[in-house]
C-alpha cells in the first residue's frame, strides 16, 4: 500500500461519527476508470476508514446495467478496472471486502421481495430518481430497472446490515427509502432483523473537471488515477483559471479557479496554498507558477498509485482472486441476511 | 392417480396444438385451496397433457406476495395446500415437475436483469396490469412489485425455456411482453438463447360461482376440490337457476343458469344434458331434479379426489418431499438458463 496515501492530510475529518461496530457499504458503478474526483470525493475517506470498522466496496455492475444494458460488455470490462483502481490507491482486501454485485444472488432476491413494500408513486417521488431521469432524458421511457433502483440500493445496503453509508447530499432520499423498507421488514418479522442506516455525508466539495464543468471521463476533462506524468502536465496546463487574469501582475480570482480547487483538495501544505491565494488575488502571481506547483503535487500523489497499478495490471489473476474471495465472503453475509428477510415474509429459509 | 380423472371426457380438446417437444409452464398463486373452477379451467388440461410433453407447475408464492405481503403467513400455508390439491386430482410428480417459485433464486435474478429491458411506460400500458390495478383499487398506490409482475412472469416462463403457456384471453399481453423480452435478450446475446413462447388458450368458459358471480373462495361461492358430500349437496341446492322458473311446469332459462353451466362442464353424458336443456326450456323439468343429477355428477368427480386428499393429508412429509424434489429439478433447469442470460449481459457465468 503506498504510504503517502494514508499519510495524506485531507482524509475525511469526521472520524468521530464512525464507531468500531459500524458497518460501511459503499462502492462504484463500473462505467469507467476512476479519476481524481473519485479520489477526493470517496476513495480517500475509504482509505481513512479502512481497518477502523467493517467496510465493503461493492462494484455495482447490475446497477450500471440499469441505464447501460446496451453497453454490457463495457460494464463487464470496467469491473476489473475499478478493482484495479481500488487496489492501486491502497485498498487492502484483508481489511476491506471488495465484491461484485452481480455475483451476489441474494441481492436480486432481496430486491424482488422489497419491491412489494414500496409503491410506484413513492419511487416516482424519489428526488434522486427524478433528477437522474431528467439528466438522462428518459422522460416516460425510463427502464423499469431504473425506477426500481432505490429498491436495489436498499437491497445492497441491508444485505450487509450496513449502518453507515457514505453519500452526497443528493443521495439522502436513498437512505430514507432504505430505512422505510427496513422498518417494514422489521414490522413484518415482528422483530428487528435489519438495522436502520445513517448517512456519512462528505464535506469535500465536488472536484471540478479541468474546464470547470462536472468531471466526466466522456468529456475528457478528468485526471485519471492512471495518468502519466505527461498527461498530468498536459491536463494541468489546460486547466481553467481566470479569463481576466492575463498578465502575472493582474489581480486574479480564486473562486471558480480550477487550479486552486485542486490545490485545496490535494496540496499537503494548506498554509502555503492560503498565501498563494492572497498573492494571486492581489496580483503578481502567474498561472504558470501555480500550475507547476500543482503538477508537482499531483505527480507526488499519482506516481505511487500509477506504479502499483502497473504492477497489478501485470497480474490480472491476482485482481480476479481478490474479486472472487471478496464476493465469496460477501455472499456468505448476504445469504444470511436473505434467510432472515425470507423469514419475515414467511418463506422457508 | 384416480382413474376417473384422466378418463373424463372434458379434457382439453386442442391436443393437436401440443408437440412432444413442447415445454409447458403453468401454475397457481397459493392464495387459497383450489376449487372446481380451477379444475374445469386448468387442472383438467394439465392432467390431459401430463406425460405428453415436459410440464412444470409453479406454485407462485412470490407473485402472491405482490399484492398480499401483509398476508405472508397465509401464502406460505397455501403452498402445501395447492400441492396437495395437485396430487389429489392426479398430477404425478414423476411426469410433472411441481416447484415453489421462492425456492428458485434464478427467477429473482432474471427478473432484475429483465427490468432493464422494459420501460415503465410499457408496463403501465399492459392491459392485464391496468385491469388488475382497477380490480384491486390500487390507483397510484400500486406496489412496485405489482407493476413489475409481467417481468416476473417473463422470468418464470423463460427460466424453463417454456414454449407453451396456458392462459386466458386476458393474459395474452403477458405472452407478448415475454416474447419482447426474449427477443431483446437474444439480440443482446447475438444468438438465440431463449425460445419465444406460444399461448395455449383455454376454450373452456369460466365456471361461475354458485350465485352466478365470479367464483372466489372469499365469496364462499366456489365448490372446493375437498368438499364433502354434504357440502356438495348444500352448495348445489343453493345454486342460482332462473328466478322466473317458479313451478316445474314453467319454461326455464338455460343461459345464465349455474346448474347447466356445471352440467356442461362436468356431466360425462353431454347428449342427456342437451335433452334436459330442451325439456327445461319448454317447461316440465323442476330445478330439484336437475340439482340431484348435478350432485351425483360432482360427487362422482370429487369423491376420489377427496379420498386421495385425505390419504395424502395424513402424510405431509410426502408432500414436502415432492416440493423439495421438484424445486431441486427446476433449480437445475433455471440456473442453466440464468447462466445463458447472464452471458447475454456480459456477466460472468
């Protein structure tokens, strides 16, 4: 595990919220390789939490299919890419379970059972579903799987008896939906078979793409965790700063300046970043000097990740073994939960 | 197997439609014991088809939960009641597989995968779903599982690679929905992994309840397959005939006359039934004489079923064994289909 990763100062500061008995479930849809936005937004927290309580990373390939069933082969390929990214940043499979959603048949069974506990109207009111439907332009042609995906998420969360789920503000309705289902299952069972879960809200602002827009692999505006030194230089040089900041002597804007957003996220010396912001706003600090500093910061962060990725990339059998072992461990957990939930529905175990 | 059952003249006459290579999937929701309406409408056909091609009877407990999750214990109890009814009428587990839906995890996995291939708008347009939503008064509070149940049915049908599905007119949209999913899976796979299915339409008119309304256990207007001779007499005596037929000498109506509906369905001597209809319409045939004839016919039909039911009812372990063995055989079939469908979605087998 690259030592610099865990020693990094920007780990999630709200350690006090997490208890040793907590069970964390989180993960990613395998729709592309991970980038620095994922690192700042979630991977860093996962590293910080690793070993402090039970943690499972679920590679949500079935969920990726809910809006990409036509790109199934792509999704399949990205399962091992995402696993490789996890291992490269320092996720240790001895401390964190890495599992593949589609290998856990209990999740589908829980989903089908939970669909009986939620009305269509309730799903349609889910703000996250509403927003995503708009974003993807589905309108009335929403795949049924997409409408039902809050139920599938509830299946994922409860299948691990997760108590803590890292989310962004926009995903809070998912937690509420999950807890509604938990209460209904417990009422059916007459005893508490599932725990309610809490959200672990990220305080990190979303890292923008190099053009200031939302980072996305398809826009080519994200910096991949596997970027070479040359790619880092090229992408940092292309970063949006302040269109009004033409000469180094001009006063510049810090807000909306992508270089400062990245320095805030990754520079291990925040005091110096504060000084640089002051000098930039007054005038007398050129973009190139700033970008050179950021290049150094990102190269220091990414170089060990890149090296470990290259090493593991040459040993795909190891990555496959990690997924197999993690999914087997997760399978035992989720099957046990399924037995309890089936009991609540008076189905034999 | 009671010999009189297979020898009965009213078996499904459209034998020509069924091929020895056909695979039939059918079944029942375990929401109550079966009655004469089930016998006339489906059980008799199943007996006639038994041994002529592969046939599976699925006891659809998960589907029963889509509108009865609050009555889960009731559903669970009726699983073995329905199995007992099957065995009592002469279903032979060596010739017909009897399986429990909730024991086949592949069905839930197929459902979740298929949900990605169907839009919400398409499900809402399904006339069967529309009709059932009205019937049950769900309006906007439809459980999501209920909206999705055509997808669950498609999972059931395809999981057995069924080619022939006995349905009523009102269920034809289900077959169409299933074949749409089949074509999408085959297109994703690039080869034909699932067969399309045909409907086996019943030509038998629906048997009314004794009051002329739709037969239903909850209305108490159905004659159970387990009825005693006394119950048969009581229910037949209470049958609706013709309110205008007061004296035996009055002319009477045959249409809408429940006694004639039952004689049409079950009397082994249709020529005599025709004569009786003529006499009844002219006048001179009393209701009591007719009802006595029907009592005899029904007692002859039900007595061996009742005897076999009593015999098996004392050996619940045997019924459980039948369900266990049938579900295991069905499990092997459905898991093999799931592997093929997962392949179509580029998920590892």
